[in-house]
C-alpha cells in the first residue's frame, strides 16, 4: 500500500506551531500561564453580527449561494472599499473567500507561476512561505529594517531579480506591527509599475492602526489594475472562527479567482455571508471602540517591555509587539521563548518563526486583558 503523502506536503509548515503548542502543553495543566502568544481579537463577535447570522438561519437562507458571494455582500464590499479604502472597484470586482488565508491562497494561485519569485518584506507572517510554495513560487526576502533605513525603493532595487513577478505587501504587518506610510507605499507602487509586478496586498489588520493611518496600495494611481487586495473580517470584527474574507481585483485576475474559489471551496457558507453584510454595513462603531482598547493595551505592554530592557518601538498597527530581546535574553529567539515560558510562565512566539530576520525578537500579543499584561510583566521582572 502506498502510504506516501504527495511531495508538495513534505515541506509545508506546521511543525513550528506544533512545537510552540507542545512546549506549552509540557508545562502541564497546573502551570499558571500568562498567554501572550495568540493572534485572536480581545472581544466576542458583536451581537448584531451574530443576530444577522441567526436570522439568516431562521429564515432558511441556507442553500448554495452564487460562488462569488451573495449579491448583497458583494455590493457591501464594493461600497466599503470605495468609501474606506478609496479603491476604485466596480460591481464585478469583489469575490468572497473563506477568510484571509484562503483569499491569500487563491491570490497566489492566480498570480504565481512555478519558478516565480515573490518579493516580501521580512519578517513576514509564516504561512506566506507555504502559500507561495503551493503555487510553485518561492519567497525573496527583503529585510523590513533595511527597507526603512535605506528607503523602500532602493531596497526593492537591490533584492528584485528577473524572476520576481509578485510583490506581497502586508500593512499593518504581522509580526512587526509596521504600518507603511503613504510615501512608502508610493515608492513601492512606482517600483511595481516600472517592473510590471503584480501586487498582493494583505490588509487583514487594516482597522487596527494607531497613529499612522492605513492606506490601501490599490488606491494609488495606476495600482488598481495590478493589485489583488485581500481582506478578512477576522480581526476587524472579532470573527476569526466565522471564516469570511474577500478579494477586490479587476480582470484578468477576477476570472482566475472565480475559478479558484469555485474549485477550492465552491462558496462560503450562506448564513456567514449575511452576517458579513451586517458587519460591513454597521460595524464602524465597534471598530472605533476596539481600536481605543487595543491602544491602551499596547501602551501598557510596550511600557512594561521597555522597563525590562527590551528594545521596543510602539507598533503602529496590529495587536502585536515585536521587541528585540537580544540584550536581555541572548540572540536565539527559541532560547528566549523557552526561558520566558519556563521561568516566568509567559508564552510568546519566537521571532525566527517569522523568517530569519525575526531572529533575536519575540512576538507578544497585547490582545489580552490588562491584568494579563500586568501579571506577565511582573512575572518577567522577577526572573530577569
Ligand atoms: C498577516 C495576516 N494575514 C492574513 C491573516 C488571515 O486571517 P484569517 O484567515 O483568519 O482571515 C492573518 C491571520 O492571523 C494574518 O496575521
């Protein structure tokens, strides 16, 4: 009997998430853990969104929807991206996906040919490597710090090669919390135009910004045509488990995306789509309240980390802080992770999980109650 999984599975990531989980489990149920390793919003899904899903279920709106999404949701998406993101999308430029990760997968499959390079700023959200690989491409890493120091334009010029076809832009960025400014995005856009690159824009954290406002690269002149803008409701509306996202893109990308969505999931669950209509049309007040709460927690965590001697700029977006911990905990982020977990009971994510440029860092979430932040900082203070 052939018991060999297909080769494409051999190099796909999972082991590092499992390793983090196993290390935490090894501590046993009695360990009082200060859990700062997660990536979940702090809140429950707002009641008006849940109600919209329940209403759809009660009204038997439970059959297959059109594969691209129910017309009401696609209309709400187009209205939202025109108003909020200033993306000049028309009615046929939106497709509903099963969350952001599925949106990214079909975006990679629609744009990357085997052997193509995907330019990406590093450290990067770990699944990007695997999604690119599933499409037959490979990542070409551009260090964030170098790009910020030397300018994005010149960094891109140094790292792009004749094989570079796609440029992945993630702002606000996981894990660094970086938010690209309008000027930085203009430099990136100019470069993409000159080299005829396709841009995949991952805007999962668009609503989680603090001082620097979010700008969608597809809103810049000439960029809509070459950009697949990938969104998700997961973080903005505390809907991680609902699995609803969407992509906005023009032709020829949209025809390719329609085929890929049909052949991967057929269509997103119909009641969840009705919930998404409610979120996109009535969700602004929730987003504003959430942002203020996250900001307060950010300031508390960053203050605490700095007092411990970690080098930590306040993140401009997301709900992660990504300090350099080398001076206090040594150069290896897995050792730093183990030390904080075993001695202080504080769980984080080792920076190297996000690529080689994350080494020497740890990712801490501040999407937790204030008491958890206070207790974690105090526990670290005692052992450092
Ligand atoms: C940078 C980034 N992009 C996309 C996603 C995808 O989110 P989801 O698949 O939950 O919608 C995440 C989730 O953590 C993320 O961190």
